[in-house]
């Protein structure tokens, strides 16, 4: 498996992958981004990067997106990265591979965008 930066040409595969995940609760919510996987990130910032973990057949096994925004942090305007849509297929190999690749991905984002902080939420 290998990690790549997702491109617009990955859109269909990303949409299909994303639909496989549901939010469980009193009702099941299945996300649908309609036609553009990247649209929510484009609303938040012009700076965003999606990474995809791909298997040997080039199918997506995991994703992570980082949206870069200027925020007020400790009284100063500071660029931070917000990690979102951290998803990985439930097969054992994908889970083990994603954990192996995720830290280098975070370090790449921090270095490329000169950020010292990455925030995320778990739901």
C-alpha cells in the first residue's frame, strides 16, 4: 500500500469510498457529497490537501484531509491545520498500513504549510 495526494481525477473513487461510512446513532446517516468530494473543503479554505491510502490495485483504503486556516491562537493570528474525514477500511491490512503512513503525512502537512498545530475532532 502507498499514500498519494488525492487529485480531482480521484473524485469518483473518493465519492464511492466515502459513501461506505455511516454515522450510527438513533438513525443511520450515510454521507453523500453528490458530485464533488472536495467541495466542503473548498468552502472552508483555498488551502486543503487530501491524502489517500491505496492498495496494490490502486483502490482507496483510507483517507485524511487537512484544511488550512488562519485562526486566533493564543492572541495571535496563526495558520493551523484541521484534520478531517480520517477514514480507513475495516480490513486489518488497511488499518495497520494507515497507522504506519499517517504520522509522516501529518509531518508533511506541518512542514509544507509551516503550521505548528493540527486539530481534529472524533465523532
